[in-house]
C-alpha cells in the first residue's frame, strides 16, 4: 500500500509517525511544526490530471496549514508539493482520511516516479506567524 506522500508528493512522501498529543494541553509554540517538500514525475501527458486528483483529495485535512501543488516550469511532467502541518502526527493522521486514500488509489497509476523528498521544520513566514 502506498502512503499519500509517495502519492501526494513525493503524491507524496513517506508515512511519518509522531508524538500523540491526545489528552495533553499543549501550547502551539511548544509544538514542533512539520514540513515536507517533494517532487514527483507524472506519466507523460498526465501531469494536469494528476494535479487535479492531488488538489481534490486535499480539501479538508485537519492540522494542515499549507498544501501547495506546483508545476515544475522546466520539466513537463514534474510536480512539486510543499506541505506544512501543525505536527508530524497531524500529517500521519491525514494519511488515514478516506479522501486521501481515494486520491492515492486514483493517482497511483499516473505517477512515473519520485525524485526528491525532504522533511523540514517550518519556523516562520507568511501564514505561520501565529
């Protein structure tokens, strides 16, 4: 079974676990944000269709602060996905959502491969101030 990261970008990237905050009182400044940046290759001529699937499967993901899908301007089949999550656990939980599982199943045949995958720790920027 492919996780959303290898499908949702990288479709995406790898199932990553994290601490469970259930039942704990945690202030946002004490929670370490989680980021992912990945590049995937669509099957030739399938980039627009794959982007549509990625976009539709990511509408309501609790804890997702940003999910940006971009076309690579120098690679006709390249897709970049940049994600920012409140926590690593929010990302892991998103992989279980029916919408995400549906996007994985629908998009998997359109993916030719994965080129780049990095994990980041978002610390600031537009939309991340609070």
